[in-house]
């Protein structure tokens, strides 16, 4: 029932049902309500609204931060001249240089991306 109130789905109807007073209810059966339902439901709805607003804001801020971090991944001017040579080495964009098999062991080839290596 509180989930229905938290989503805002006719929560005022539930609040009014919790305020039923005699002669519409039976005190012996425990079906009567109280006017304390008004502050309870108002404070509950307000609290849940603030929590959901904070959650929504946190998701937007986290997405913004991830986008900002991805922009920082762009190549700096010092790395830029090496990028075309690295593309030739790492054609599948794995982030590693090619591995060769020699006698059952794998040795990683060493590639130098210095300006002198790009001249040859």
C-alpha cells in the first residue's frame, strides 16, 4: 500500500480511507481511523518525493561525469603523431601489440612509437 502512495497513485483516497470515523466504522472491530493520517501521509509523500528527486539528480550527474571523463580520453597533442603508427600495429583496436607464438610460448612484440621509429 505504501508503494502505491509513493508512486502517487490515488494516495489521497487511501489517506481519506484511513480517516474514517464513527458512524461509518466500528471501533470494536478496529475499522476506524484517525485524523493523524493527514500528517503521516503528507510527510510520507514529501519524504519519498525528495528521495526520488535526489535519485533522479544523482543519475543525471553521474551520466554527466562519465561523459566528461570520456572527453578526457581524447589523445593529447603529444600522442597524436603516434596514433597512425599505432593503428598499423593494432589494427583490431585491442590496445595491445600483436603476440607471436614461438615454441608454445607467447612473447609480446616490442614496438617503439618514438618519432625516430616513425621515420623508417
